[in-house]
C-alpha cells in the first residue's frame, strides 16, 4: 500500500473511532434528541422508508422527514437553504459530497459505531477529513436482461473488455459520467487500471457499441428492465434490486470494478444536529447495516461482520478479493481531473454517439469481411481506422495539469484567466467529429477491398 | 339625473401626428335638438361622436353637456347614451339582461329595474322577446334592443352611430320614422351620425356636414340644401349644377357664354353658381344655348342632361299635364328659378 | 381642490389619457408587473447572472464561445428542425380534429375534446417508460411488427423520433386553441361564403381557417416554443444535440457550475421570444373580432356516409396514437413485470393499494396546487391580454414578451431562483417563505402563464371592442366591463388556458423537486418521482401516473361541458 492509500489522518481517525467506541458515545441518548430530523436524499423509497421506520422505532421522540431529490436538486437545495438547512445529506454520488464539502456545507463528525471497515476494495470508506461517511458499498458492473439476451442470442458478458465485441453493437446502455457520480468512478477506474490512452481506447470502443448514454443513472436499469436494450453498465444494487423485484435481469461484477461507498453527511448548521448524529450512528449500527441486505435495497454493508447474516451468494467485497481490489484507486488524481474527464467523455461519446457508432459499425463490418477474405492493405486501413476511433485528443500529462483541468472547474474569483473550457471543448468536439468520419471512411474502404 | 341637455363642443382637435382626425371643431347643439353629423367615411363624424361619449379624449378643446364639462370624465360617468353601429349587444345575456345592465350599474333596485326594463322593451315593442338572446333576433329587433338598452338609463343625450346602416331598405325607413317620433316624444337631445344625406334630412332639426376632420357647415337641412357654404356641402347634400363664372351686378356669366339673371349679388368677383336641377327652368327655344342630350323618366319627374356650350347641366322638371316634354337634340333656353341659385366662394 | 394640486392632477390625467388607461387599469398593470418582478425576473436573474460572469466580473465572452462552438450551433439547427417539424406534424394531427369537432355533430365530442388534453399529461418518468414500452425499439408495436413481419419502425430514434413524440405530446395546444377560435366564428361568415359558392375544402381554406387563425397561430407558436425549449423528450430519446438538453445537462451536472448552461438558457429565452413576436406579427392587424352575434361557432352538421368513416377513422387514429403512452401507463400500473414482451407478464391491483395507502394526500395536494396555479394563470392571462389589447400603456408588449419568456425558463432555474430569493424571507413562525407550499403554486403558475395568456389573448381578439364600450357607455367602469362583458365572452379561451396550465402543472417535476420541502406537501408528480427511482416502484409510480391523468381528464371534461353550454347559449339555436 502506498502512503497515499493510508495517510496519517486515516490512522488517527481509526484511533479516534476506537476511543469513541470505547467511551460508549454510541449509547442511545434519545432523551436529548430533537423532535425532527430532516433528511435530503437521492435514495428511493425502498431505501429510505425502512430506515426512517426503524430509526423512529429506535428513537420514538424523533419525527423523520425525508426529502427526495435527485442529486443535482439535492445539492442545489442544500446550497440555497443555508439560512435554515436540513440536517442530513444522504446519497450515493461521492462527487456530490465533494461539492458540498468544498462549499463548506457539511459539518465534520466522527462516527462512533464500532466494526466499520476502513476501506472497501481499495477505496477509503470515509472522507479523510470527516465530512462524510460511507454507510454502504456498491460496485459497478454489467446488468443484462435475460429475455433480451436470449432473444438476440447474445453471449453473457463477464468483463468490461467483453463489451467491446461487435456482437454487442447497439445493445448496451450507460449513464453519462457527467450525470452520474458512480459512472464517473467506473470510467476513472478503467482509466486508472488500464492507463490513460488505453483506458480511453477501451471506453471509445465500448462507446461504439452503445445504444444510449442516459442523462440519469436510473435511466439505464429502467431501459434494461423494460428490455429496450439488453445490457447496462450500472451500479450493483440497480441490478440486484431489479432482480429481487422480479425483473428478468442478472448482474455481474467484472474484474476491474470499483467498489465505492454510498455516503451520508451532516449539513453545516443543521437545526437538529443530535438527531442527525444519531441517524448516522444508526446507519452504521448492526440494526442499520442489516437493513442493507433487504433484497429491495441490495447494498453491501460496510461492517464486514454483517456478511455472516447475508443470504448465500451475496457479494462480499471484504472477503472476495476479486471485487474491487485489483485497482488501487488514486482519489486525489481522480478529484483533480474530475470535471475534465466528464467533459471529455461527453465530447467523445455522449454528444457524438451517432458518429462513434457509425465508425465502429464500419470497423466491425470491415474486420468481418477481412476475416473472410484477407487483404493486407485493407487490414492496414482498419488498423488506422481503429486508431482514429479510439484516440483521445489530450494526453494524460495535460489532463492532470492543474491549469488545464482548472478550466473545467467552477468559476471562482481566484481562477486565473487562461484557456476556457469552451475552447477545449470545441477542439475535442472537432477532433471527435473528424476522426470518427475518417475512421468510417477508411473502414468502408477496407471493407470494399475485402469484397 | 333626468332631463335633457345641450352639447357644446369647443375647439376640439383630436388625433396624433400631422393630420388630425378632427381639426378645431366647434359646435353648439341645443337641448332637445335632433342633430345629425353628416359626412363621408373618414370625415371624422364617428370620431366626434365617440369623443362626446368619452371614447378618446380631445387633444385640445372642451366638451360640455349642459353646464357640465365632461372632457375629462370617463365614459361611464357621462350619462350620454350611445347606440353602436353594430348594436354591440352582449351575446351572453338575454335581451332583458342587456337592457337591465345600465340600471344595474346605476344601482337601481331590483323592482324598479324590472319595471323600467319592461317599459323600455314595451316602448320598442319587444316586450315579448325579453328572454331571448341577441343571436335569436332579427337585425331590426337587435336595433330596438340596443335603443331600449340606451334609453332605459335616461341619458341626457342620445348618440346614434349609423344606427340604420345594418338594416334593409324598407326597415330602414320604418326605423327612421320611429326614431324621429321617439325623439319628438321624449324631447331627448339626439346626435345622429350618418353618411346618408336623405337620412339626415329626414330626421334632423339641424346638422353639421363634416369633411376631412373639419366642420364644413352647420344649419337646418333646407338651409344647407339651398345655401351650401361650399362645393363639398353642395354636392354632398344632393345633385347640383356647379358653374364657374363671373358676376356682373346680378348677372352671372359662364365661360361658355351662358348667362343667368340672379336675384342676388355677391361680393366675389368670380364665384361659383350652384343650381339644383329642379331650379333650372327650361323653355322651348330653337336658338337656345342648351341641347338636350339625354332624358330620363323618373315617374313624377323628368330628368334632362343638357349640353350648354360645353357646360354639362342637369335639370329636373315635374312631369305633369300641360308641361312641355323635350326630346334628345331639342334646343332649350335655360334660366334659374328666382331665388333658386346660390353663389359659393370659388 | 387646493390650487397647487390642480396642475399635478391635470398632468396625471394627461398621462393616463395618453396611455389610454383608467386608474384601475393602471393599478392592475402595476400589480401584474410587481408579481412578475417578484417571482420571475428577480429569481431568474439571480441565477442567470452566471452567464455574464467571468473571472473579472461582467463579460460577454461566454456568448462568443457559444457561437464559436460547433456543437452548439449544430444543436441550434437541430432544435429548429425539430420544432418546425413538430409544428407541422402537430398541425396535421390537430387541425382536422378541431375542424371535425367544430363542424360535425359528434356523439361523444366532449369525450374526444377531453381526451385531447390528455397527451399533455405525460407523467414524469412513467410516461417515458410507458412510451418506450409501446413505441420503443423493443416496445409492444415493434415486437409485434418484428414477430409478424420481421421489421421495426424507429418511432423513437433520431431527430425524427423526437418530432414524432413531441407532436403527439403537444398537438393539444393547437387543438385547444383552434377549437376555441372556431367556436367563436360567426356562422354568418361561413354562410355568406357558402352563399357565394364556396364549399368544402375551399370554404375551410379561404374562410374558416383564416378566421380561426389567431387560435391556430397561438397554438402553433406554443408548440414551436415548447418543443424548441423541451428537454424531456430529447432526453427520453437520448438526443442530446439539441439546445435545451445541452443547457440542462450543463446546468445540472454536479459540480459543473459553468456559465455555458445559462448562456444557452438565455439564448433559448431570446429565440423563444423572437418566435412569439413573429407569431404576434402574423396575427397583428387582422381584426377578427366577431361582430354583433358574438360567434356561436360554425353550424353543426350531422355526419353521414363516407365522410363519417373518414372523420371517425382519423380521430380514432389520433386518439389511439396520442393515448398509447397513457394506455401503456395504465397497463404498467396493473402489471407485475413487463419486460421485453408486448404485454405485461401478469396483472395485479396491489400497486393501487400501495399508492392509496402511502400517497393519498398527494392527490389532494395536486388538485389544490394545480387548481390554484391555473386560476392565477387565467386571472393574470386575461388581465395581461386585456391590457395589451385595450390600452396604450407603454411597455405593454414587453409585458407580453416577458410572460412568454418564462416558457423558455428551465424549471430548475426558476426553482433555484425562488429558493435563493425567498429562503431568507421568513413567514410568521420562522418558516422560510420558500418552503411554504404556496411558492410551489407560484412556481407552477409562472411557468404556465404563457399557456393561459395565449389562450385568453386569442379569445379576446375575437371580442369586438364595441361590446365593452357599450357597457362603459351604460355606466360600467373598465373593470366592471371586463368582468361582466369580456370575461363571460372569453370563457372558452379561459377554460382552455386553465386546463392547459392545470394539466402541465400536474406533471411538473423540476420545480417540484426543489420546492417541495415536506412529504405532506408533496404533489403526485413528486410521488411518481420517488417511486420511479427503484425497480419495485414502477407499478406504484404508474398507478400515481394514471391517477394524475384521470384527475386532469376529468377537469378537462368538465371544462369542456361548461364551454359547450356557453356556446349553445350564445348560439342561435339555444334557448334561454
């Protein structure tokens, strides 16, 4: 493990946890809690209701009010209601918590609950500075509709690389990393696992097979559940809970998955801080962690001991070393280029999906033709076409360059005037359009040669 | 508020931009008078009427009803009743509701209101149709409802905007007579806008002829007919022979050589002579200056088109026993019936 | 009067005179401007200001970037293409329907008219899922086509797919406004044309349609702007290269608080305004006010023979097409699992049980909020249309434009703006004003005001001014004349506006998500959102969607009944 992976604060935090637990801070203190607890969450009713009920049963004096918001609206709401904020922010997307933290909208806290793991896979469960805490883990993977797969005679996918196969052309959906913090982590995970250039090549080749880049995370499982397309790149609980609800779907974790925590945090200036803390302690308690195993929720507890009660076959990232531990995730690297990667993906895939599809379709066709009837010159053209359709227009050093990546971050007073986001985006868009068109032309030419 | 009042329009100008719709218009209409605004379309007559009703405010000038200066009063405070050209009956109300509306606005009690509505409808002979809606009425009936609706509020002045223009010819004559008798009965000051001189002649005590936003002449119908102030009035009120020429004493000489002896003189050296066709006297004369070009038989009257040395004239002669009848090509001598010619400024 | 006051009073009178307004009208105008300022201009400006902010303060560089970015230009032309296409297709659907309904005696015309509103009620998420399940590439239609004939129709693919879905969704705007206009045509207009030898298509093309033009243009302009600004459908079809989705995606990306989203929004607003202004130019100077009879609509004829078949077939086709998503929602609400099959696997009523147990209060909330919002819209709509048409108040067209601009304001922007502006303002008792449910009502009302305004405006254009003047002449003040004469005469247009506002507010989500602060205050749309976030919630979400549709359809049907009664009363055939 690198230093970065286990910084000093983490050890201290762990110590603090142990001390707090030893002092019995987690003991119920219902007499002192406030009467209300207002929670902003992006979680569905299936998740929030059991928790609200169980929490109120444990603390009869507290009335829990759940405000359902998608992550964007939730962040905007917290930001705009500073004068009289809700108490708890509870959501999947780690990036939303980063935004809130940067905006000084979260309050630091040290949960006292014992037995919580420090990391899931290689990903730290809690915010290093104690502003938000993982209460459950989830991993990205591939969800597929069994009826669809059968009807279209598709093989069952196992790894990300499988999704590059021509057979999946027009059968895969994903949500845009700019729209889904968890997809972003998957993308970043692939980039870190395979390296910048190769990672993008994989993403673009998979991109060639995509039928949809959804603007919301749940759009993908929705479409797979309905059978609009067969495969979706989704977070595990979407797949697991859909299966539990009776949909004909299956879910697989590829080898290079990111297991990431879903988080909770106390909002700065919360009117009911005691109840907020009690809620977090409840989430991390045995009672709270157990609720995660509910098939409708299907999230992975962050308390390794809980897996003893899990049904057979329930994924356990703390035991199953294949899950999420292959990649050592560098969260500082990820944070620095967060907006840039999102924007780049949108330019290269989301907004040019039609062109990307066309290029890869042509490449697949040419390769199929060449397989039947070899043609050296044609093969060369296809190699060039592949290169064009899978090249990223910015190298890793530039992408990690603070000044360039900074152009994609929110306007702030101290931001140096330099190149603007719009200029990069225009360049990348032009790159994508031109390369994809050329790739298609070359592949078409190659296919013609193999006739 | 009861009783009728005169209307005093004082130097009213109205309109935007270079060409005002009304230009320095002054008028005094006496209480109880039936007064007509006569003019072609675009002459400003309807605009003047609407200003009196309060739809628009004069750019300059004042309008008084009786002793009240109403220039700055809104329409609803004027108590000046107006019947619109299209009647403007409210299609969503019954006849009775239409008529009752003004009384409602005046906060007249229910019982009194019903009584007055019934009276007003009886007055226009529509008491049986009180429960109908406007769309179910004929044009004439709609007109009567509009009238009843206006009269029921007992306005100080009644304004009628081309009230007969939407009716057929026969109905028009009937309604005209009804309007006149109604006005004579009530003595209500009435202003009547029309472009039809026959209507104005038939109804009005006095009238104002408007053209181009200016008043051309004000007077009793006969006065205007016989002594028009200018070519426009002369022509607008009926057929007129207009001849330019010179006046020497009481003898008018047209450039063609045609001369007329008139009963009067004029200060103007080169006036225009206006002679109504019926005031042109024809006499058989083989050496006369006039040649009959065309003859029309109109029943009681014979109309001749005459060429007199280049001047084209129209004469109308009664068709009765003992009078000569001329044929085309006949030569006639022309003279003006005493007092039958008027001299207009050139 | 004190001598000093005289000139002042005179000047005041002079100004009012120049503007052609009474003091009451002026007060009305001031109230409206205050309302719009407080709940539209200020909140939206506080958010949109980001479009003009650079590192060193005010800048227009972002607008320059917009025009230098080929993706945005491409998006702009795509949006234009889609909007024009949707207007054309929506007209093809709506114009014949409106004509048949106005022209012929239909049994069940009221039902059809009410159904005509239903396409506007596309509940969030459920609507999208149902649409895909019916028309999607593996939806019912395509699965069956593929089984039977071995091909599929790409209803929901590409820009043309967007046009298809948008037209099905928004054609009621044209239907409603055109129907209101047709109902106001004096039958004598038509009769005189028939008398001169015009009939059939010629009669429609030369006389009837031109007379109903204000309604058609009002509806078509709404469709154009709405489609141009719409993001729901493009996102549903994953067509992101359009302006509205570009703006939305940029504004809502977490952590990406970049100015470009607001720049695009500003451009959307500007272009929408231009489109509305153009539609205003088309109808300006055409005095279609019905004279004396006050309308009553075309003479109805019984439908017989092949015409009957054609008319019915067409209407049924339109109804089936436009209601398919709703049938889909209905099926979904009774479905256990529905996946990759023409119909659900099995049926159940348990979703309704869930909904009635958990979310019954939401139905009452939706009725209350949307009813209030639609009422506000109609009151404001009539007032504004009236001020624009009947006074010379300076800036009155600006007022009209301002309202229409709200059509292009993203709900999210208004929602954030309202929170930002009113969260700090506290009601008695320390509750922030922004969390009071009334703000949700105002938010709904603001963004739907354009519908009511256009409907009222079109109706008002058909009321001859002399009808009001007659009332004034008889002693009614401006406001009394408005209340007693104008309002009853434009009931049809007002109801159309009410229904449109109500229907679209009932399924609004973006503002709802920001402004709902307590579960007890939540409307149906919020409930649908919450359910639709999990696979198990699909059924209950659909059940709530069905309830929303039923609520709106009932409202529309009652409105139609009222409008029809009014029409009959005013027509020649009616009895008192």
